C-alpha cells in the first residue's frame, strides 16, 4: 500500500473513481449511457462494452421483473435511470437505493410509495477491494453475504485504469477534424479505429482481473469480451461511412472517455447540441428546482466552475480585476464571482471574444 506523504495516512494507490463512486452508494447508470451501449444510434446491436460498464447484481428473475432486464449466470444487469423525460424517476423522489434482506425476498426498496418499489431494477456502481476494504475480492456485498453481491462498473473499481490520454481519444479527435473538413472516408476509418481501440484497451484490464482471481470469470462484468462480439459490433453496430455523423463520432468518444473532463469540453465547444450527443438532454429535475433555475436559468448551460473560496479570501482584489475582462461578468457586484448564475459565463476559450 502506498500512503500519502502529508501525514494523513491515506492510501493513494486506488483509482479516483473508486474513491468517488466505488466506495460510495447512489451512483447509477443513466438511460443515456445505457441506450448508447445497448442500441447505439438505433442499430440494434449491443456494444460488447455494455456488460462491463453497466453494473450487475446477484439476483434471480421473478414474475415481477420488467421486460428488457438482462440476466446471465445468476446475475442481473441494471437498467438506466431516465434523467430527462417528464416521467423521469428523479421527479418523483427516486430512484431509491435498493437494500438486501433475505426475509424480504432479497433485493427490496424500503418505501411505502408504489412508484418506487420497482427501483430494484437499478444497480449501483459500488465496488470493493481486498486492500482498502479488506474484502475477499473486488465484488461489493450489500449485507456482507454472497447473495447480495454487486459487480461495480469497469471504471469504478479500486484498480480500474485511469486514462489521461489514449490512442482511442486521438482517433476520435482525428475523426472529428476529418469529418469537419469533409473527408468522410478518413473520418470513418479513424472513428472505427477509436471504437476498436477502446474495446481492446478495456479487454487488457479484464484479462488482468480474471488472471488475478479466477472466480471473477463467473461474473459477466469481468469476463473478457469475445472477438466474435467485437467483430459483429464493429461491422453492424456503429454505422457506415455513408451514414456517419458528427454526433456518432462525439457520442462514441464520450463512451470511450467516460469520465474525462474532455467530454464536458466537447459539449461546451458544440454548445450542448443534443443532435451531437445522442440521448442527452437537460435533466427534468432542473425545471422544477428553484435553486437550479437560479444558478442556471432556462436557455443557459453549465460552462464553468466558480473560483475556489480561497480566491475570495486571499485574492479578492485581483479576482475582481479579472472580472473586468470576462464578458458577461457582473462587476457591479462586490465580487462578480458570487453572482447566482456565474456558472453560465463562458470560459475564455469557449467564447466569441477576440
């Protein structure tokens, strides 16, 4: 175990997303991600990465299990949480976190609301570890028993890879540039190569996990993607040169980068265009949340984080002077950085300023 040098005795050898999602509850896959992994652009061919990114729970099928839920070898794969439509679960107080109790039939929702009882279809991205959590393996167990196992997601495990810059990302950048130049043939070649590289990169880590623990091969979240499934997806699930769009390039880039801030940069560059980010939309909860509307009024988007409070505490004069050069900053305030909607002001590279 590697520990920090500041004296806090914190281990620093686990992945950032394990720290954020893997060791915490409540993080679930969205419908946007689910749909793009299981039926990209309506081609009807499931992405082989779907089983690895969408989390699974040890579960048995029942008469109440809704259509579309995937089961394999005793495991049940999550559905995606609808964040966008007017029927979105977050508009009615959900989805709620499922609990596990054998006396209640296994997975259950602790709620009197009939609208929430079906939330067991969502599996969290919670993971575990042998070192930090002192568990027997990488599977999370809700109540400590094998019957309550959850797989976590490919990117949320203690030893998940953290990609800073990859060949796949470079391919998608190339595809975007060539597409915008009118070279669809070159763009499609780079686009397909980027998807292939992403799959192959994930497969390398899956091989390592299965080699480290043979028992993980029993969980579909850890098994190596089969070449036949990869070939079928690349041939039939990503479209052709003729129907290639910028939206398909950027959405596949989003899947490959997954957690990178470059996804947000892409959305800002293209002004959050839902035609370019397939399945994306403003969360429905935004329209009914007064605080959210105050911070990001209708018609605007999240374009920046406000500076840290230390800037106000120790550098307020200079911070105010900077505001005079920021188009859209309200310098009539004592501190423009404290405006309710400061989040919507374009950053310097994302603006029309000369």
